C-alpha cells in the first residue's frame, strides 16, 4: 500500500560550528501523518544521497524551493567515505582539457560542459571555504591536508542542513518514478511523494555494500531511457591458468600492458601492477585496463621497465651475455627483478633453476626474454562489482542534454554522477570530479529552468 506523507521535520543547522556526525535511520523523524495528503509537491526530489545527490541538493536549494533527498541506506555518502582508501582523492591537478582524456569511451567529451562549468579549482575552493583544505601529492592527486576523507561527506551534509534540505535515509529505496501530468510521482518502500523535478543520482553498481546496486539503471529503463551495457571498471583482472598464485604481493613499477582481442591489439597502458592470488591488480596499470577486458582476451605484460619492448629485450640480452658463468637468476635479479619471480619464469620456460648464462641456448634465452618483456595471459574476467571502484556503462549519454543533464525525452528528469555512462577510466579523482560537476550543472539548470522544464 502506498501513502502520501505530510511534511517531515527538516534537518536544520543554525550556527557555523554545528557539526553533524552522521545521519542515520533513527534521525528520520517519525512525526509525519500518513493520512495528510495536503502536502504540496516538492520542487525537486533527488534520489540517492551520494556526493552527486547531496551536492546537487545544496546547489539547487533556494527560497521557496522544497528539496527532498531520498537515500536507501541508513546514512548518506557511504561510498564517499571509503574513496581513496579512506582518504578521499577528491580531484586531480590539470586543466579541464586534460581531464576529458581521463574518462572511458567518449565520456570526457560529453562531460566537457559540466567540467567547464564547475572545475577542479571550484571543487577545491568549495571544501577549502568550509574548512577542508586539500593538497596534491606527487602524482597530482588531491587529498585532504589532514589525510582523512570522512570530513567531506560531513561537510556536504552540513551544507544540505543549512540549506534546509530534507533528507530521508533508510527504508527510502525508490522503486518507481512515474511522470504524471506536470508532476513526478516517486514511490519508495515507505512512502509516495510528488515533485516537479526528479534527479537520478543513484550511482553505479560497484561496491554494492555502499548502497549503489544499479537501481538507477532499472528506474531509467522503466522511464524509457536507454541504458548502455554495464560492467565493472577499475577492478582487478582475473587470469585463466594463472601461474603466479604463490607470488601474491610481488609488484612491478611502470610496466607496459597490451590487450589483444582476436589477435588485434586493442589497447595499451603503462603503469604499476601487483600480482594477486588469481590475477593482476594495482593502479594505474591493471585497474585502468580493466574496463576494456573481456573473457578470452589476451593480456600481454612486460615485467621490465624500458623505453620500449625492443630496447628492453636488447638490454636483457646484454645482461645475460655479460653474465658468463654466473647463474641466470642471480644476474637478472641484480637488475631489480624479484628472484622468486625469476625462478618461476625459468620453470615456465623449461630452463633449470641453476642454469648459467654461458650455458643458456639461444632458444631458451629468447623464451626467457620474451616472458620478461611480453608475458601472455588469458583474461578470465574481472574481480567484479564487489571490489570494482567504478561501473562502466549506464544511462546513455545521447539521451541526456549535455548542457543541463536533463533527459531529452523526459523533461524535468535529470541524471547525474555515476549512473550515467561515464567512468573515470583512470584513478586520480576523476570520478568524484564528474559526480560534483554533473551535479552542479544539473542544479544550475533546475534552478533556472524551474517548472518550465516540464513538457507542456
Ligand atoms: C573503494 C572505492 C574507492 C574509490 N575511490 C575514489 C577516489 O579516490 N576518487 C574518485 O574520484 N572516485 C573514487 N571512487 C569512485 C567514486 O566513489 C564514485 O564514482 C562516486 O561516489 C559516485 O558518486 P554518485 O553520487 O554518483 O554515486 P554513489 O556515491 O554511489 O551514491 C549513490 C547513492 O544512491 C543511493 N541509492 C542507490 N539506489 C537507490 C534507490 N533506489 N533509492 C534511494 N537511494 C538509492 C546509494 O545508497 C548511494 O548512497 C571510488 C569507489 C570505490 C568503490
């Protein structure tokens, strides 16, 4: 049975020094009268209390604008709390022109107006003005100076409270959105609400324990919005017949990874990797290529750093030639390759462990060098949504107005953040910047468009 609830008590914060700790289910005020159907519609309902939803709510607030955030988890911003290994890598250095190349597919091109409207400098200023200064590390990633990221969700919540936004958590898992006449009817597990505008900010499908379980794709699909194929991105890559199970934890810096499908090279990245129990992981190398891999693909990894494969081969050949009567593994280990890993490669090449450089046949030497510079793995898949940092695919970009984030065929409906077919193919703060920038752009359009967004 559905109810239309009367107005709920709003969260409010009156002083600058108020600090919300966390908004939990028990904070949902229960003095709503289910029989009260006189409630005027909300100006906007935002579905999802992640960074995109909360920030959109703050920016879309204003006099006479009643805004409601519905969050299905007992508290908001759960994924934001665990970003950057708990330190919140909010954004990256660089110009917005640089940013666009860091999103998978053509995502960056689509994001350009959002990124130009609300840049990395704007995002940093937003938090700095609210007492959270950020600094960039040597790789250009911005982290809070105090080195923990929990402050960001709290600041966002505080902003929402100051702006008089109503936030309802827990039991507010939105099940349906129905456009009827000039209003949307939004039904959660607990209640039914009406609003002039609706924002889908439900995130992707990765790390479902944080609440992002892909609901947004179903909701969008039911509204007739096309949704592109989704899958895990920024995830560890699983390997078939993996030969390094017992070498977990060995890592390699700045090595080349090339992806082949049907014998054609489709992608190449360079980055750090780490061997896991069933494949390879680690940003940026393995994680960055993970959005592109499919089962059965060939993933070739070079385990030595060189200007290119050819020069790496020549350098290894020279090292082996100069090793004379010393053991191959000892000589190569002196170049920085872990000895346990070398022993495994010797086994895989059919070369005795104690083989000396002078006694290595040409064929054996070539096999060993090939394994070191271009080891062929067969992809089994990725570790999946449980540990992926992002979702590739989502609400199709061509169904969304690039300059407002409004759905072309459903006026008044806005899609922001990771529910869109956008993913930062690179780690570094690109996903969060996209969430905040799309939120800011949608809010701007919501405020200026008002009810005129609705189809007449
Ligand atoms: C481990 C990890 C580390 C990461 N680190 C970084 C990083 O350092 N930098 C970076 O840029 N990105 C990082 N990301 C990615 C980044 O966190 C996401 O891209 C970002 O949180 C997306 O924001 P969003 O608001 O669109 O979605 P989310 O943060 O996923 O929020 C969506 C919200 O909607 C709610 N919701 C879902 N369905 C419903 C429904 N039916 N009804 C009501 N509410 C609903 C969810 O409970 C959730 O609270 C990381 C991700 C993970 C998993």
